[in-house]
């Protein structure tokens, strides 16, 4: 349907902020039936039965507002991570918490440092707050350049995002690297360890456990680092929107002040509690996806693709100028992947048969002559 008023001559718009004009629009996934969705880093598994049961049981209470403090879920997470409930903040997905963190740290003209390429939402939410975004390029190996990020900190810097594993490249930083980085970051600059994919990290001798690191620092009275996790990825509850943040109490209090009231819905709170009861099942699913990730990566490497090591539930194909044509090729085979034009393609690890379909599509792409493009494309 045509939007109301679209057929009239343009009227002056209300006095909105002109600096938002160039802001990129986050489109997310448009519902498309019959496609294999390997473009949004979702879990291919439906929620455990106990989670669906908890959602059904809570449905009769939807005439009431949610528990704004999410007391039960917060207590369960506090127990799970060995922290006080006062150190935890729940949000409408961890992206909701990213927005709140920017809100509490930044006013117009303040700087936010992000690795780039990284989670595409960071620049938009920083710019919405009027902040200036400084993008620090990844290394040629597609990993975060923490020394360069530290060197970019200025008097105007208020917040630094450290995304590990990094979306879309999958690279994870080690605890030692983060410790070295934090040693040179001023103690009043907020550092956000975004660990949306932490549960899929394996094989690293010294993996970053941001929650453990923040907990240790809080015990030493060091308050400028926070960590974010989510129920969207490993727990497979992307449709419910629950994320959580571990921080010092004063930071948590500020996050509460800028929160949208009742942002975490009743169904989301109950489902998340039930999901914590199914942690073994969730871990088993993660192990399976990690196995699939390694199977897909090995097959692609065998076929001549460049595929960096990933600690997440997706793989990065740095195919440069071939990104859009590969995504179009996959779409033609009813597979959705995420293209970053001129840089590469991010492919989510799906169910086994979906991964087979992706491998077949990649094989066909190579056969039509594109493998040369794949091999010779500039990195990143
Ligand atoms: C790095 C990173 N952080 C945060 C999020 C947000 O996840 P959610 O809001 O679903 O918790 C995503 C989602 O894709 C992500 O890739």
C-alpha cells in the first residue's frame, strides 16, 4: 500500500536532526519463504522443548507488564557467572545494550573506536548519539589490530568496541592480547568486550573469556571494562531478543537509567531462564556447529578458497570484488549469504544439509571460472 501522503506534493519535514540524513539504514532480514538462511548468524536449531513449554506457560500472563528488573533471570545469570545481580543488566538483545552503552558514554563530538570491518551496527548507533566513529582497519589476517586501536585513543575517546569473535571475520582475540591492550587504555575509557559468539570459540590456547576477565577486574576495583553476551546465537533465541551485560555497579545503574522501560518481554525472560536449564543441550548443539564449521572450512580450503580461522558460527570468505556475484549465485540456488561488497561474504554455519548445499553452490561457482577471482581477490 502507498504510504499516506505519498501522493501529495512534498511538505517541509518536521525539525528533525539533519546529521541523521546519511545514517545507514539497518535492513536486517526480509522474510523470504523457502530460502536457506545463512546470512544472519542464527542457530539452525529450534529452541529446546523446555524453552517452548516455558513460553507457552507464560502466554496467559501477557496482559501484565514484564518484570522490569528481570529478577529471576538476573539471579540465574549471577549464579551462572559467579557475580552479583547488581553487576548485570539485561537488554533487548545485546544490540540494545550496545545502544545503552553508547548513550551513557557519548555526547555529540565524543569519539568511539571500532575495529573495521566489524559488527555493522556499531557505526550507526554511535553516529545516532552524535559521536564521531574512528574505524581501525583489521590486520591483513582479518584479526583485530588491538595495538592500533589503543594508539588511536585520544582525549575525546569515550568508548572502544572489542568484538571477539569478530563479526564478520570470525577472528577471536586471546586473553593475553586483551590484557596487553587494557594495560595501555586509560582507566576512564569504557571498553566493551562484545562476545555475542563466545560459545563457539574453540581450539585457542588462551581464549578470551570476557566475563571471566571483567569479573577478575571488578574484584580488583577496575571498572572501565564491560562484557556482553546474548541468548540469540548459541542459545538459538534470536527471535526473543535477550542480551546481558556484566559491568561495575555504577555502569549498570546508568544502563538502567537510559533503558527503554520493560524492554525485555515476559516471554523472553521466561524462555531465557528455561534455556539456562538446558545448558548441556545447548553446549552439545554448539559442539555440533563447531564440527560443521570445521568441516565446511576444510572443504572450502581444499577447493582453493581462502577461509580464515573462525571462532564463531560463521565463516568469512574474503573474495573482494567477487562478493556480490557469489551472493547472487547462492541466491540463485535459494541460499542467502551476507555480502559485503568489495570485501567478502559471510556464511553462517547451518544445519548439515544446508552446509552441503552451500558447499555445492561454492563448487559450482568455482566451476564457472570464478575460482580464479576467489584466489586472486584482494584480502579483506
Ligand atoms: C558482534 C555482535 N554483537 C551483537 C549482536 C547483537 O545480537 P543480539 O542483539 O541478537 O543479542 C550481533 C548480532 O548479530 C553481533 O554480531
